[in-house]
C-alpha cells in the first residue's frame, strides 16, 4: 500500500533516478553554483541562516505532507500560525510553557473544525480549509487586536535566537519534529492507515479502518505543527504579527511536499523528500536575494524551477 | 463499532472546542487594549500652489458639514499603525466638527470591495466622500457613481490617475519622492557620504515603492558618489520579510554599512537581523526608514536606529477643513501636499510622543 506508482512505458532508468533523487540533485547543483558564484555562501553563519529561515515552511510542510497523503489539502495552515501567534503574547504573563501550550491549543481549534467538516460532514478538504483560511485569520485578529505586539520573554527570545552548541533551538525543534513525523509515517500502524486512506478511502473503510477518526487526527496534527511554526516565527521576530505571519505559506508548503515526491493524489508520504523540497525552496530564494535579482524575475525563476521539478515528478504526481 | 468510535471522536472534539472557547473568551478581556490615539502632531500644508477647484466648477450644492453625511473609505486592513492612525484621525475630526453622520468602510485591500463600499455609501445618502484609494487606478466605477450625484470626493494619501476637479475634487497627501530624498539626505549626513547601502523595497508594483525608491536613488547619485547601493530587494513592507532578506544580504555583503527601508516595519525587521548577526544597529550598520511609527522612533531614542522620515497619516483636520471651504463655495487647491516631519538622534526623544 505504500507505493501505487504506475510505471510509464519505456521509462528510462535515468528518468526513474531523476524522479527519485531529482530534488536532491537540484539542491546539490544549486549549492555548487553558489560555491562558485556567491561570495560567503559556504560560511557557518550563512548555512545556519538558511536552516533557521527554512524552519517555519519545513514544519508546516510536514503537516501538509500528512494531509496530502490522505488525498487532502490544508489551506488554513497560515491561519493556524496566525492564531498561535495571536494567542501567545496574551498568556506570556503565565510563563513561556503555559503560553506555548495555550497558543497551540487555540490553533488546534482550526484543525478541529477542518477535521470535523472533512471527516464527519464530508466537505471537500479544499473547501473546508479555504473557509478556515479566511475565518481563522479573522478570528486571530479578533483575539489579538490587529496591531503588532512585541513579545519580550526569555523563553521566546531563546527559541528565536538561542543556540545550543552553535545549533539554533528552532532548528533542533524542527529536526525533532521531522524525526517524530518520519517514525509516525514509516513505523506505525497509524502511518499505514493514513496512506491507506489516501490510496483508496472506500477500501480503507471496508477494511474496517477508523477513517473518520484518522482524518480528524491528521488535520489536528497539521494545525498543531502549523502552530509550532507560528510560535517559532513569532519568536524570531520577538513580535506577534497575526495579520501577516504565514501569509501564502500554504503555497510554499504544498510546493515543498510535491517537489519532494509526495503525489497530490494521496497514498504516499515522503518525509525526507519534503525536507529536501523545503530546503530547495529556501536555497533558491537565498540565491536570488544574494544576487540581487529583481522581485519580478525571481518570482518567475522560482515558478519555472517548480514547474520543472513537478514535471519530472509527473509519473508519480498525476497517477495513483 | 464504527458508530461508537465516531461518537467518541465527537465527544472529544466538543470538549476540546469548549476548552478552547474558554481560552478565547478569556483573551478578549486581557488582550485588546489599544494604545493608539489620534496623537498630537497635526498636518501642515507644505504646498497647494497650482490649480484650484471650487464648487461651481465641480458642480453640486453648498452644504454645511453639520448637515452632511460623510463617507470615509479606508483602503487597507487596519493592521498597521499608519492605517489605524488615519482612520482614527478622520473619526476624531468628524466627531469634533459634529457632522450629521460619518459612515466608515474598509476595503480590506481589495479593489472591488472599495468600489462597492463607495457605491454603498452613496446609496446610504453620503453627501461627501473622503477616499483613501487602494490604488492609483481602478476606482472609475465608484467615482462616476459619485459624479452622477455631484458628490464631492477628496482623496487622501494616494493620488488617483484621474482629473482633479472633474473626477474628484482634491488630493491631500505626502510627496513620496520627497520622502525618499529626505531619507537619502539623512543617510548621507549620518554616514558622511561613504559606504555600501542596501535598500529594502516596499511591495512590488506599488506606487509608494516606486516613488520612495526614485527619490532615494536619485538623491544618492546626485549628492553622494561615495555611496554604493549594493542591493535592492523587496521586503513587502512586512517586518518578517525585512528581517529574512536582511539576514541574507548581511551574509553575502558583510561590508554593508547602512540600510534604507521604505517603511518602519521592514526597518525594525532589519534591526533584528543586525542584532542576530552580532552587530550593533545604529553604529555598525546605520538604519533609516520612512513612516514615523512610535516603534521605530523610540529605537532612535534608544540609540539603535538612526533616522526616520515621517509620513503623516492624520488627515482628519486638513480633510475636513478642505471640505468645509469647498462646500462654502471657496476655491481649494487640487494638490494639497502636506509637510512631513523627520526624526533623528537630536529630536527623537522630545518628539517621540507625537509619533503614531
């Protein structure tokens, strides 16, 4: 059940390799180009900067990969980030950990409504999460007031700027979440059930899987991960900006997942590929900024790279 | 079996929702205190030479503002200090004058909503309109609806590509090119006319971005050949984007000595990036931006920021004064350019309370 790829006829082994390892190859190529053309790229500070900056997209993409694995989509991840960002400063007076937990729980409401609409009422994921994308951010702004709010707390500042043995806390959190989600997907019954639903929901139901409950949990996990990304984003700025945090992040996350080899048609989840996809997007952005490419061109270049990546993946992306 | 699971899931879901409901209602009590006031530093007119407009040319009837229904169409979401202060200033002045009724709308950064907002206010009986246009183009349907009923329209902060005294009465606003030029002057003075500068651009395709870039770049070229502009990258007027772009730029161009941000939010993001890079903002890398928000100006007071050119959002008094003269039959300027202040290390501590 883990793979349902239909091999294309006369598919060369080179193309197969490219499909499997294309995203990694792209990362290597762009890194080599930077090694040659970009001054100060291969410095510890710069590589650390890239890792820190990729963290929010990466964490959101992990949840998105799970949702896409069930043949779903979650457009409301930015709203869940905004909700967590909005709630965090309101409870920071009680200490960092309580505020963190409350912020995550607040964002889980969005996942809960998503999951309930999709699993129990049968609303299509794109419709349900589109509603929450709009309503969730509205609710966040209602809760927090629309203005930017500085968050000065030792715990928040440590999460945003602190390092341990030179590795930023935010990166460690992301690495831990990657490991947990990878184990969840590859080593647990839950992971197998998840891809079974994405592969063929009807069959999964007939096989007696608790499909609705699994879907609900997946959307909760996705919102919870987005909440962590929202808190890390807030910590990096040392300010809560619910109006802009996570705007359009769903697009970056979906791109990272798809470029990383997880088909939108569900039934597979590639966690390593998703990590690589997020890193690829980050390195592309960094390269364009460092070479002072005007915004209009850099948007076109990014889109072109995504189209090429998805085209190479097409055998997997568009078939079940 | 499946049914049982479903109901267990639902029970869990409902209790979680209830718990969260409690959290959220708790927050609204503690969290929504707003510290924005309309503030003190009133706008002054810098220039209103050039053609004028009066009611006999434009059409319509003279009316006392006290008997008028005034409609105000705000363009962008009120999530930044500029928009908050702008709307508040209009509301405060309307209350002060005692207009018959003030209707306010917010287009939430959507052009089609602004058009329907304006049309709605007209059908609600607005006699005069104050419009903060979302864009220089695209409001024609709304303007022609106002034109049909001879409703005078004053535009604030963004100028329309339309004919004054015909499509609308007057424009009140800042000279954005001039703001960029003044930021360049501050930066030249602060750096002694030497060094490498990065520009954090506003949102692409926005007229404010174009003007603030042009004013700055032209002034640097003309006055300070020793300054090299090494990067121009967009930060979308947002703090987080300003921060991440500055992080990238400081890695690839460690020799950057000053940053010009086209709004305060991006400047504050750049400040966070400079601190994260282990340098001191204000000294190792100088920071200049445009807006005049309290957040940025108080950083000048703290010595962590170098200069801010103001873009004064308090249009209320001037907009109503212009309307009053116009409705009384006097001629008013078609282009009323306001005088913006500026903040630096010498005056920031005495003027910070007037910032918005």
